[in-house]
C-alpha cells in the first residue's frame, strides 16, 4: 500500500518525543509518589467502556455526550462501545462491579491515563489528552472535598508553583438545583431573544449550562443572573461552609465563583477548577458527585474527586522551566574494534548493564572511529574498547575521553573499577 501523503497521527492527537516525553514521564513519576503519600491507591480501568456508563451519568445535554464521543465500530450484543471521555464514571462503574462498598470506606483511588473527546482541536484542547484523577468514594464529609483540593495544591506547590487559584462553588443537592433552575429560567426568559443559539437550547434542555456560556455577548446577561448559593438548603450550605473552613485552615488560595457549574450533570454540592494566571483555561477541575453511583444502578453512595490535565500541566511546567529528569545520561560507551570481537563486546555490555552501570553502545556502526565519534558526541566520560587481543586475554581497554589516556583492565575487575571511577 502507498500513502499519497506522509502518514499522520489522528487530528488532535500527538506523538510525544525527547524533552516532552521525559517531562511527561517525570510528571508521572512525581504523581505516583504524591498520590501514594496522600493516601490514594492506584486503579486502572479499560480505555474502552460501554457507552451507557457515560450517557447515564454525564447528562444527555452536555457537550461530551452530544458531540464529543469517540465511538468504536465493534458492538457486542447490540451494546455500543466508546473511548472513555473522562475517568470518574468509569471509576464509579468499577466501584460497583468490584464490590468496593465492602472495602473500608472511604475508598481513595487515583488514576493516570488517556481520555478521548471529539473536540475541535486548538491550543490546550486535544482529542486525546491525559488526566491524573483522584476519587474518594463512600463519604459525604466535607473534609474530603478539601482533601482533593489539598492533594492537588500540595502537588503544585512542591514545584514552587504559586500563581494559581482554586475557583470554587456549591451547586447543592438535586432539590436545590431544581429550585434554582426555575429562578434561573425566569431570569433568562426576558433575554431569550438576545442570547446565543447554544444558550437557547440550554434554556430548554439544561438551564444550569447557561452559566457555562463563553459567548462574549452573553456575559453581560450572565453577570446579573441569580446565583445558586442563595438557593442552598441548610445541609448543603453547612457542607459548603465547612469545606471552605478546611481550605482556610490549610491556607489554600481559593476564590468563590458563584457561576461555576462544570460540564457534567453528575456533580452536586462542591465544584472547583484550578486556574493559573497565565492561562484562561483550567488545568484541573472536579467536585462532589453524591448521585453518580445511583445513576449507574447502585445505592446512593457519595463521592468526591478531581482531575488535572497533563498536557496543560506540562505547559505550565515549561513556562516555569521546571525540568524533571528521569533519563540518566550514560557516562560509559562500549565499542568493538573488529567484527570478531563484536560478540565479546556484546557480552561485556550485558555484564555492565546487569551490574547497573549505565553504558551505551552503537553496535550498528562497524568502524571503531565512527563508534568513538558517536561516543564523543554524546559526551561520555569513558569508552571501553574491545579488540581481538582483549577478547583472547579476557580484558578491555578503558579510554578516558577527556585526557585520551588508555589502559588495559582485566574483565574481572571492570565492574568494580568503573563503579569507583564513576562515584
Ligand atoms: P474535566 O474538567 O472535564 O473533568 O477534565 C479535567 C481536566 O482535563 C481539565 O481541567 C483539563 O485540564 C483536562 N482536559 C479536559 N479536556 C481536555 C482536552 N480536550 N484537551 C486537553 N486537556 C483537557 C473531568 O474529566 C472529571 N472527570 C474530573 C473529576 C474527577 N471530577 C470528579 N472527579
């Protein structure tokens, strides 16, 4: 088969190379340590889920369900499969399926993996993105709303990042929301002719999403809309107050955002997003979801969580020039001088790796000169050179690449010798 143009990755999806790839792995490494330290255990769920997991929980009239799902061609007994657009609904499914209600509660889980949304690709908005997610299931206690925020806050501060803020709101329980929606619709009714086409649909299908409108023209109208915190019941008000008190106790920077509603219908009570001053899009977000497990057919088991987008986090790390080194530069190169010595060189190379010595080769080059040129280019301290003679005498030549001094070392002493020289 011949390609008309060079083959390309799918639109909105990217290869990750070199420094970016290293930063990604470095972040992953830090996330593992941090999540375990803060008491979360790792969970992995499939990248593919049944469509109904998301349609039953995110809300029929949300952007993700209406237009951003990635469908898979294969069906099983009429069930449609999708690439997961987010992690929370899948974790709730796993909680039910694995009987996690019988584990000590609350269950605290973290995950790291790709999510897929059929979006119009633009800066910071991709069709495949990675998320680090945290979920705490089995408690209503507001201290856990604060704990999710605390865990993200302390992670970012570990890298001396300061110019970010948590925007926070409470959208109450279902009763509060239903009551509020009536007042919101009453307010917007006067402006029905003036609002954008999307908002006209939202007015009918999902009025809370009116507050999510980014259309310039609609902002003035939104500004004076009633705010949901004025409609919270006693219990939800108390929950929100306590959450904020915990954040204050920990000196976490937050601001109230009375119009913050988030993009999925599974949220209740606390919702939050994380914003950096240099960006207009959130790097993370989350909230409480006390009805989600019920939406999926379980009992009403409360939960709270959040997720940070890794691509957006990487942008912030780059702006602040934060480097995380997972790659250790090799300090030793191994070269062979003759074709006959190649096998012995390969044996020595393997021996060094087995002894944890970071040695590099370029066995694809067959002249010694070009192998040593390569060694110079990558800047190693020592080269090991193996020829016919060394093979016979079970020794190697050790060349110092700085002063170019060469010495012969018995193979039996090589590991120890290198370890002491590289200290
Ligand atoms: P979300 O706000 O949709 O929440 O996504 C979380 C984060 O993922 C966003 O703040 C953003 O950084 C990143 N993100 C989302 N979509 C894209 C995209 N198209 N391209 C690049 N980055 C993106 C959730 O997904 C919830 N499941 C979070 C949660 C966990 N709530 C409770 N628990």
